[in-house]
C-alpha cells in the first residue's frame, strides 16, 4: 500500500503565499487529459520504462540463482544510472549491515576513487567473486577504467576461466562491452534500446543484481505494474498519483518559488531511494534554466541538522516525507528507566520515529513550508516497485509541464569532452586548447 | 597542506553577473578588520571552539587505549552534533569497509529507526561492546530512547558490571546523563560549557571515539591549531582562508543569488565531511529568512546525476570541490586493453579522478557557475583538523556578515515540543491542542 497525503501543500493549510489552491490544481485538468493521451502513445518509445513491469524475468532469475550459489562476492561495476537503482534496491530490501556477516557480499565499484577500489579489493576473494559490468553505451570512463583493472587481476588470479567471473549488461547490439563479450564468450544481458540510464532500474541493470542478492524481483515488478495500471487509467489529477506529484511540485516551483525539492524519508533503508530520485529529478528536469534542485535529507537525523534552515531560512523548499506504517521488528523503551526520562517508557522506537515526523510536520505547517507525505505500509519489494514507477512517471509527466525533454542530458557532455582531452584521447586536441584558454589558477591561499 | 583556489568565483573568470569583482571583495576590508578584533575577544565565550586545539587530551588517549584493548565493538549513541563529527573522522581516516574485518567495529546509533538498531544489535556481541552515550543536554529524545533500550539489554546480558560497558559524554555539571553517571559510577567525559553541538567535534565528543578507533587525535588538533594560528594572524581577506570562504559565499548568496552551496569532494572518504558541513552551515546560518542551503554531492558519481542541473538549471549555486593531490594507494589501467578503450592505458585511477574534476570545472566555468577548489595534499588527520577548523571559523565569521547569531538554533524547538506533546509528556497538553488544530489529513490518494 502506498498513500500520498498532500493536505500540507494546499493553501487552506499553509496559506496562498506558499500553498496551492484547489482551483489552481484543477485548472490543469485539460492539460492533464491531453498529456495523458500523449503518454499512452509514447509507451513504445520515450515512455518505454512503462513497458518494463510486464517483462519476462524467468531467465534472469535462473542465471541469478546460479551466480548466487557459485560465488560469495558480487561486485557491480557501473556508475550513475547503472548503479544508483541497484544500490537503492539493495539498501532498501536487505539488512543495513548485510556485508558484515551475510552472503553474497555486495559491493559497488562506481567511482574511480583508489581508496574505494582498494578497500573493496582488500575484502573480496577474487576466485569467489562475480563482477557484473554495466554500461549502456559501453564507454563510460569510470566503468571501463575499473573493468580494465579487474580484467587484469582476474586473468592473473583465476587463469583461463576468467570470463566465467564476468557478466556484462549493455546495449543489445553495439558498444565495447557487447563486442568484447561476444569475442570472449562472456554472458551478456540486454538493456532495452529505448530506456535511458536513470530509467533503467527495472531492466536487467537493476533486476539481475537484485535477484542475485535474493530480492524478490517478481514482487518489485508487480508493484510497478500496479502503479502503471493506476497511472494508465486515472486521467484526473486528484486521482493520478504521478500527475499529482508532478503538478504540485511544478506549481510550487514555478508559481511559489520553491526551487528546492527536499526528500526526507523517516527510514534509514529508504535513504538510498533519495539518491536514485536525485538523479531522476535533476538530470531529467534540470534544463533550460529550469528545474528544482533535489536535496537529500533523513529523518530524524536531519531534524538535528537541517530543520532550522527549512523552517527559518529562505522560503524556497517543498518537502516530501516518506513514512513507514508498520515494521516487523521494533523495540520498546523499558518501564524501569529513571524518572526524568520516564515519559518515553512504554513507547517503541517506531512510534517515536513517527511521532517525531508528525511533530516536524506540524512545525513545518506552522512555518508554512509545503510538504507531502508518502506512506508505505511496509518496506516490501512490492511497495518499492510502486514507488519507483510512481517517480518515473511523475518525472516523465513533468517534462510536459516544463516543456523540456526529460529523457536527454545535453549538459553532461561538455565535462566528459574536457576530460577526454586531458587524458590525451585522439581527436580532442582542440578541446585541450579550449581548456587551456578557460582554466587558470590565479587566486589562491596555501597553508602548510 | 591545504590550498584554496578561488579563481573561478571571480568575475574575471566567469563574468560579473555570476562572479565577484576583486574590488568588491576588498571593499569589505574594514568590516573584516573590525570583525577580526571582535572574534579574538569572543574566544572565551561564543568562539570557544577556537580554544579546543590547545586542550590536553592525554587522559582521553589513555582511556581510549584501555577501551580499545578491552572491547571488540564500540557503539556511539548520539545524534546530530554528537555523531556527525565523529562519523566524519571515522569515514575520512579509517578504511571505507573497516567494519567487515577490522576491530574494534564501530557503529553509530543516531536514529530511532528499529531497522537500524536491530541491524546493529544483530552484529555486535554485547559482552564485548562499549557504548559511548553522547548528549550535551542529556535529554535528546533519540539518544535517551536508544540508551534506555541498551541499558536493559546490558543489565540482562552482563549483569552487575553493566556500568563498565558505558561511557557518557555530556555537560560537566548537569542533566540526566551527568546525574545517572554519578549515581551509577559510570565514567563520564565533559563537553565544555561554551561549545554547542555542531562545534563540538574537537571536544571529547569527537576526539574520544576517534582515539578509540586508533586515529591520531594529536595530529587532528595540530592541524586545527595551525589553522587557528593563520586565522588569528591574517587580518586581510585575501590571506585569511576562513574569511575568504565566508565572504565569497556571502557575496555569491546575497548579491548574485547563489542560495545553494554545493560541496562536492572527489573522494569517497571525504563525503561524510559534507554531512558535517551541512549541519554547520544550515543550522548556524539558516535564520531570519536568510542562509544558503548546503547540498551534498560526490565526484565523480554526481557528474552522472547532478551536473546536468548544475550547468543548465537555475543559476542559484556556488560549488566547492575538494580534491586530494596524492594517495598512498593507486591503480594503473593496464597496457593490454582493447583498442577502443586504449586511451585509458597507463593512466591511474587517481589521475582519472582528478582529470574528471578538471573537466567538470572547465564545464562549470563555461556555464559561469562559480566554484572554489580546496586541495589537500593527502587525507591525513592533520589536514582534516585544518579543514574542520577552517569551516568552523568561516561559519562563525559568516554570522557577522549575515548579522545573525550563528551559535543558536531557535527554530528547532517547535518540532520537539510537538513531539513531546504527542508522546504524552507532562506539561504539553496545550501543545497537543495546538497540534490538533494545525494538523489535518484531508487530501489523499491511496493505492493498495
């Protein structure tokens, strides 16, 4: 179950300066109807992610079971859209300290940070490790660099059968990984043509590693399917959760100056959901001088860090809380604690957590900070699947509101090209000249 | 060594619309001189953190060594200013996957999230665990709730000597922890009176756990001392690194509309430095409708997530990069890799990481996004000490620029009071009525 409570973004709760009028929401009725029809037509192309809940994953599950029984360590080599979704599934749906005692131990080599790569290499046994190398294009610098290092170590440590320790996930036809996989008989999984990185968590990019980690991927897809059904049927903004999230954020941003979208789960496990959301929201909508800046926060921790600012700083924020209604495990504060803290007795941690959320919401209402609460009855693969699809569709719909293409990321290329030039890649000498023209180090302070 | 390069916030690099003129910086000369004198006078009170580098920590180190040899698990119970600093020291200065094989294993019970607390309890052996309970006031709800649970488990599992598994860190005289510690003969460390939570990392709050984890705390204090010496002597904004960081951010915010301060280390280890910075910047300066929103990012990972937005979204950001110049461990991309990725051969991960940073900086310059680069020659306790003090002083100085008190957090109380009311604490019945008046759940969508 998923519930979206948007009472606290409404003008009747927080006033017209910061809140949204119901008439205002309803004035988008025709726009929503038209856009809804367009989206249904785009499901074979741009909105292809909407097809993913219906895919057949039986072969993926069989392969995952094989890997799970054969290896003790599973390392994902991938970055951005190739790792954030999987990281979210792992952290949401496995124990928070899984890697200390449980198997297969799971690591992500995303960054090219030697400290991180070394720390992982120190802790795995190469002979018992499967590496899943993920890149749609097959050319991502970080992924290929880390793969190059691992390839050498694999050949040294396991000899001829090195290719059995590798699984690639990439474009179905082209690119370096596809070709190298073909030449070397490496099991290679397909990323469907029409799905971009940040919308790819429900392809083999996320589904396969999740299955290896023993997560019920059928249930993730079931949840996504349910959300797709709702979003396909409900044409009214007050009944379609994805359009509602998109519209409330759009109005808050463009008409009330809420240029920051804070997402603050009251759950450690869901904190990585925000990292996934950050990419989705920022890379899809941060274009043409528009788009909100997504900000990650965590309850209750950030009550002690960010709430001062949210209540009393610039009035530029809309906050989305995520709340968990029930938990399998809970802890009760004992009766025999000292008098001065006795008001806590008999309450459980779960209760305190959710009452702190309520207290924080009331404080935000009082400061007229618009906020939405998404409640999951429990953290389950089904609910996480609903949540993923909900935000993918909200992002896709937002593209129409902002009149931008949410599926490209043109501003990312420039930095890559400068990096290629600095690495001495062929064909980039002009870019190197441009770099030298632009980049100076003139104003500095140095302290030994 | 620490180096601050602010070339790319200057108008001559990115233009006057987004950049700062040198005259503009220098026009604050008199203000800086006057404020500098005020700060020197305040070192016994508000700026007491400036005294901390000079404290004697010999007794703390002896106690830490004793704990380190006696216990296999060390659990910090504390939240916000009582945990973020220590988490930063641990993650910056110990291996990223320390807890998998190394000892003492270190955990933080900050949140009241049952999933987190359960995950930790599942992985520790209570009989071999020392709990360090940290709260200045001794009344922090999360800390006291988690302590209540641990106290019961301790009494059950280790019997009469339960108090030997506890160390408190709190106010030198009053509060629940101080009294309970006195009554039960629990070793209790002092948090100096004039230091608030977010400025307390260099008190026993951070120094003691760091020493237990085997971190060279003398070197941390040495670094902080060096930075204090520089900041105490340099009265000129172009030579005082703390004033420079404060002023560039202030001008960027108030005169160029940069209401977001992104901090983006190109180092996994330093990513927790940003969590500490977030609290410092937000809670100190987010007041009276003013203050920047601090945003955490990580290179290169967020190049694949946030750079699209930073370059092409709203022009509301100033970015601080943190770069590491040298590393003890590095990995070279082998020579015998396939032709199409051969441009990577011979480069190391460290090189690629820093070239990606340069590429990203050039791309930001091209989009006229102001950015500062802080370079550490290495990640050492000394350099981390410098960095901590640098940002504490920059924050303190910023208070004068914004004309607000950076040492209080008045807007945090409201949420706490509502929570107390919801927990049925005595004396809060009026607050409960206020809550019921404010809080409604009227507009909802629910999906099963």
